[in-house]
C-alpha cells in the first residue's frame, strides 16, 4: 500500500571527513523506513499475535466490529492530520464530540437530519473559535485548544443537564448500525472522507497552501499565501470532522452521554497521525498512514480488552508509541 507524501523536507549536506557523519545517511535511511512503514509492520505483528493468542479473533463478526469501532478515531484523526500538517494541534476534538452528542437530542424533535446538522454546526463554531484564536490572535494552538477542551466539556454537560439521554430514531440507528452491500455505513463514511481529504491535500490549491504553511509559515506569509484564512479553514474542518465523529458515535450507541463521548480521543487521534507518518512539526501529511495509525490504536485497545488487561495498559502503550514516533520524526539532518 502506498501513501503519497504531501510536502518535503530540505536536505542538508553531510561532511565526509567525520566517521559519525558518514554513518548518518544510513541511520537516516533506517529512520525513514520506520517512519514511512513502521505502522504497517506494527499492525501486522499485532494481527499475528491476535491470530495466535486471541480466541475467535479472525471471525467475520469480530473483524467487522473492529472496523466499526475504529470509525470515530479515524474520522477525528483525519481532521487532526490537517491541523498537524500546518504545525498546529487540536486538543478540543473530544469536547467537540461531547458538545455534538449534547446538541443532537435538543433538536431531534425537528427531525434527525436537522439534529445532525445542528451537531455538526456546533463543531464548525468551535473549530472557527480555535482557528480565530490561533490565526488572528496568535495564541499557541496547544494553549488555545486546551482551553476549549476544558470549557467545551463543561458546556456539553450543561447542555445535557449532566444526564445520559437514550435516542430512539430509525434514521440515526441506520446511520450508526446500518450496512450497504454488507459494508457498515460508518466504514463507507470514513472511506469517502479519506478520499476527499487525500484529493484536497494532494491536488488542490488549498492542500499546497496547507503544506507550505506547515513547512515554513513565515515564508508562506512573505509569498503572499492566505495564512490566516487557511488556518481558520483547517481548524473548522477539524471541528466539523470531530462533530461528525460525535454524530456517528451517538447514532451507533443510541444514546447521548456527553460525560463519556470523546473522552481522551485526542490522544488516540494524535498518536494515529504521528505514527502514520505526519510529523508534529508540520509540512507533510499522510492520509492512508493516518487511517492505519487509527486502526493500530483500535487493535491495541481491542487486544487489551480481549486479554482482560487494565485499560491503563492501552493508554501507556499509546503514550510509548507517540514518544517513539516523535523520536523517529524529528529532524536528523536530511531524514
């Protein structure tokens, strides 16, 4: 499977006289292989482990369940990849999912699709707020979105009055649990979104601008690129995708629970993006790698559950993976 890389990093000359520097190209080549293909190797090893040690793992029902459960992470990770490619980060995605889950029951009386539209609109508003703070007021993305993470979860709980609300709506149930030609609707949604994002970042002017801003924001601004507008659009897209993940999650569960929906999903999304080959420094984006990173996160969680291990094991594994991925992605003079 190939995953075209959008964006390139400048290469530096390596002095020939120093033996340590002479070994650098070989080391950098190894790190590039790990960066570009490590997620596929990790998935292969995890699948092999489960095939050998996990009973009934290879059944059609279980494999379908894994694909369905990875959908929210995959959708959020696609939006996160766009943000990370600009050199930013969005920690508020879980709270956006919670706000969406809280908004849907409020508008369900007007029809399911009105409720879905209202939920996604809420995500767009939060994304616009994040983008404005980052692009217009110059607030560091991690600070701006951290504040929205805390405030957004509180807003969601206020909107829902702190209660879990069960949702009985055939349209939403078909969205969350239906299938077309034997393929879950939610999986088809992810596939469609992945194609749209891949086409946008590879062949559109917006995609080239996004990568240029992530590679060197100052140079992009001096070149006359619409830096502020592009950043705002990117954060709006991330907010909208997080809201869509909230819609899918709520529809699949048949309940709105803002205290739980999207909890800590930002960790899984960031890990999926970085382990998939998109560096936190920006300037490059891998769409297929991001999806594979999301699948890796789901397989880790499923393995932990099926072997009766504590959830903390999955969290620690994700933390270790992102540390290793960031190490591999760091600038090593031509890596």
